[in-house]
C-alpha cells in the first residue's frame, strides 16, 4: 500500500485559478479530492455490489505513482488477500506494452511504420488474399489491418480479411500476432526476452512477463466467472502480445508513467503514439456511424473530451478484466485489474470517481454497468 498526499481541494483550486487569471473550467481536469480512506471505502463498496472477488488499483498523479492497493481475495476458496504484488492477466492491456517496444524499434530504424510487413516477412496464413501485402505496422497498431479479432477456428492455419487494409478501424488481435512474428524475425530474439530487455528491465517491471514465471506462483489471482465460481488459471508457455502479459497494477502503472512522460521514445514518436490515426465507430463492433469523441492512436484508444484528451485501453480475457485511462496533459491516470468476469462493469464508476469528467470509452465498449441492487451470486443460486 502507498499513501498519497490529499488531492487538491477543488474550491481552493478554483479560487487560485481565478486569482491567476485562468478560467475556472481548467479545474475540471484536476483529479477529484480523494484520501486513502475514501478510496478504500469506494472501491470495496463497488466490488461488493458488482460481486468482484479481487481487485488491484494504481493511481498516478503528476506522473508519479501516488497510491496503490489490493482489495479482496486472490480466489474465493482461500484466505489469500490481493496485494499490490498480486499478478493478474493483463489480457488486451498486453497490446500497448508491445506497441511501445515496436515504436522503439521504429525509432532505431529496425522497421518502419509504413513499410508493408510483407516486405519483412510473408504470412502464409493469409497468402491467398493479395490485399494483406498492404498491411503496415501503423495499420496493426491502429487496428486497420482488415483482420478479424480472431479467426473462427483458432487452430486453423487459414486467415481471411474482413475488409481492405487501411480502409477503417477493426479491432484485431490477429494483426498483433503477425507483427509479433515480424519483430521476432527482425530482432532474432524470443519475444519475452526482447520485452524484458526493452520494457520490463528499464521500467523496473519486476513482476511482468508474457510467459509464466514460477516466481508468480506465490501470489497470483485466479479467475472467477460472473457467478463468482473459480475457474482454472492459464499459465502461458508461449507469448502472445495480444493477450498473454502477466503483470501487476503497480508494474503497469510504471509503464503508463513512461507513456505519460514520453520516456524511451523520440518526442515525435511519443506524440504519434497518442495522435489520432483512425476514427472509431460509435460501438466497438458496430457499424452505426463514427464516434465524434473517440479515435485510435498507435497502441491506445483516445478520448477527446471537453476536459481534455485521454488515452485508454481495456483488457478482457473472459474472467480477468482490467482497464486504464490516463491524461498526458495532466499526468494523471487510473489502472485497475480484477479477477472477475464482472470487472469491466464498474469501469464507468471507477474512471469518473478517480479522474472526473465525462469518459465515452466505457459506453463504446458496451459492458453492462453493474446494478447496485443486484443480488449476490449466492442469492441467485
């Protein structure tokens, strides 16, 4: 657990802004006042009402990790408490970490954002459709490859395109898998070794890996379904940059701070990562027009709100769910991991409570908000 100074008092801040000749509206982008006691009470109440067994949260303010805490249990059939060192599945939060390493390689000239990946490595899984030869690193990181999220038969060696690459946004883990193959070929290194060398080591992410590390065995969270039943924990033996990252909220916060500060990247590249590459639809898998406030950068989703711009991402490995939202301008961020299929049902409340303002991304994702009056899983049975 880390203690933090009290967040600025809102009224005092407004008075100070007026005194300095600034618009009071600027105060809208300041994180709401929260003390450790208030934080703990809020999170625990939210977990109880949403039936989430375990949760780990990290709060960043002014580009520093100001508060972190674990809540609940690693599994409902034990007494082990979640701590800041508890390892969770990062699910799709794996993707931005890989994107960061890829952009380092772009900075070094190992690969280029707009050179077709085919030039580095032909992909036999999609060789029947010549359009795949247009796919670039930029398209992968901004989800414009035309690939589905995952092929219908995950064991199949045949992949197909849903649309011409570069045409529009289409969320895809398959695109990241192709880019992983390219990166491994160009660097000549196993993926996890590369990520340790470029990301985990420099950022002191000591409990992070794309494959299972036996050191995690003493403190990791097990997944739970919607009714709270414990499910088997997969311990990845092979890395998959789209979803296999094992990490803690504290470790992931260290990565977020690197993004907030532009550490490890050239300034132009850091700016591109959080710049609009493509507009998002109104719903994740919808076709009912474009969102006026959501776009995608190179690895992160982007929110454009009256209070400022935010970058964000979510993770969903079924019974592990997690979320991150951050403001580069403010240097503030929220990271949380859960061991529950219900974990993203609280994303609206978590983001609003800790960052303030209006955040359209949770609605875009479409997870049903939890009901405070919903019965416990035991009552349902």
